[in-house]
C-alpha cells in the first residue's frame, strides 16, 4: 500500500501511513491512500480527443 501526504506530496510505501511526514512534518491524518495503478487507469496521460485536428490546423500555418 502507498500513502501520499496531502500537504507536500511525499509518497510512503508501507501498510500504514507514518505518524508524521518526514518531509514536511504533517500529521498522519494528512495522508491519503494512493494506488498508482488506479491513477493510471483513471487518466494517466490525458490527451484531448481533437488533438489531431488541432495539430493539422497548426501545421497549415507554417
């Protein structure tokens, strides 16, 4: 399991969040569970649907 500090973004890889963030000193209550695989499935590298049209139009201007 991974935990991310909501204050500074520190990622902690353990079964439980640390009592205090080693980077910014935030308390354990400021940590949220984080699943990097789920994050990728939700969006990861977002690209607009009309990107090809935009690129084609931009190329015509040069």
